[in-house]
């Protein structure tokens, strides 16, 4: 019993990271994937913020799901989300001042992330608190991994460093830390993952649908 | 007076091309990739979005300075702005359905999508963050709406051609759209330095 539950929680997390990766597979909530990924530190911080908001929102929604009337659920979800985003926003503003100056706007914009609303709507509103929390954890981790991956390539190629530590001593490709590089890296990574999916798992290649 | 006007014009240009929301601030990408497959939908979205954007900028400015500042609840601005946008979108959806069903039939779909567009929440946040006055907020809102419209139509016209191109299989759909956007944003970098604010 206990063992079984553990596996399913693990699966929820794995599902969030690989099968339903917010950025590369579902192709939603893309705005920050470029905006903050010009350095690993920023990408990581925003990823953590999203991870936290997603888990807490899922848990709160699951906790209150019996009291939320289905017809007004979307505004209620928005309220819950914006409450947690405000919380994270204030914590970041207080304890991570330097980074907040750069990514503050994007922290606030977590409110409008489709992925968070989608998880709350599709999973948390139908499940109990603990599974909902782990679903949020998985989906948030997937987002975090994607952001760190993108920012890793961009910082390595654009500044020749990783998380501020210089590694390559050649002349960096400035274009990678400009917006253009972000679009390019995400596009190439997406294509790469589609290729892996087709080549080794027989998938048809996702990312064609494209939501918001 | 003339100086005022020039400032407004500068803001408009800056918001629409120099700091184009899609290509330099990377906001609204979700919708940008979602509806840029066909020219027709792109134009429908552009019209709806620009008009909603201007009204949302005005509404949020009024609420911020006449309700939130006197009550000292500016720290709630994220919650309140998203509420204003959601309520306004819902209201115009209902009104449009009653008043002009023809228009609703054409543009109603896009209206529902708009509340998930990041630009619509970013513009009020930037407006109050930069302490723009009412007219400046309006012209910033209009500029960002037009900027989004430009981005959307450019992208749609390219993607319609891309349909006919022989793209490697893993890159079909989204990935190639991203690479294309990278190239467009490179072109948009040419606008930087046109006006310095």
C-alpha cells in the first residue's frame, strides 16, 4: 500500500518532468523561457518560484475543492494563484534584491501562466491534497529543468560561463544572450527532443498543437 | 504642449517597434504562437487584442490612482489588475454577444483567449511601475497593442509560406516557428536606438 503510493507519487513527478514537460512537450507558458534564461541563476530562480507557486496552488485548490462552486471556479483559481504569486513576489523582493531587479516583472507575470491554471483545473480540482501537491511539484520541476537547460546553453555560448563561473575562454557569441538566441535555443532544443521522441520512442513529435 | 505630444509619440513608437513585446520582452508568446498559423485568425486577434489592451490600460490606471493609492493597497496590484482584466474581458464578451452577434461570431473566440495573454497584465504593471500619467499609459497601451499586431501579422504571413516548405520532420510545427521568430527578432533589433527615452 505504502509502496504503491510512493510509486504513483514518483510517477506524478516523472510525468511532469518528461511526458508533460510544460515548455518542450505542452508548449505553454513560454514567455519566461526566453526572458529570464540569459543566465543560469535567473532561470533557476524563476524556476524555483514557479515550482513553489505551482505546488502551493495545487494544494490550496485541492484543499478547497469542495467549497468552490464549479461555475465560478476560474476566477477563484485566479485569486488563489495571484495570492501565492504576491507572496513569492514579496519574498523575492525582500531577500533576492539583485535578481529581483532583473526578473521581478516575470515573477509577477506567473499569474498569467496557463500551465498553473491548467494543472489546477485538470488535476488539483479533482484530487486530494497530497497527490495534487506532488503533481504540482512534478510540473514545477519540469519547468525548472527546462529553464535551467535553456539558460545553461545560452550562458555557456553567450558569456562563456555557467552560473557566473567562467569556463570557456574563447570569444563568446553575444547573440546567444540577446533575445534572438533565446528563440533559437528553445526552437533547436524542441526539435532535438522531438527527434529523440521519434527516433527512440516512436512518437509522432509533439509541439505541433501549441496552446497558450 | 508640443513636448507632451512628442513624448506620447515616442512612447508609442518605443512600445510598438523598439521594445516590441514579442521580440524584445518575450511576452505574449503563448498567443503569438497559438494564433499565428493563419493570416485571418492573426488579424482577428490583432484587432481584438489592441482594443482590449487600450481599455485595460485606461481602466487599470484609473483604478490604481483613484482607488488603490488613496486606500494604500498598491501592494495588491497583481491581484487587482488580473481581476480587472478578467472582469473586463468577461464583460465585453457578454456585451458583444448581445449587441453585435456578427462581430461576436468573428472575434469572440479571441476575446476568451486574451485573458491568458501575459502582455495584458504586463502593461498595467509597467505603466504603474514607470509612473506614466493617464495619456502616457494610453499611448503605451496602444503602442503595445499595435506592436503585437505587427508581430502577429508578420509571423502569420511567414508561417503560411512555411506550410509549403520542406522542413525536417522533428522541426515541423513549433520548433521551426521558434527558429523563424529568432530571425525576425534579429531584424527587429535594427530598430533599437531609433529613439532614446
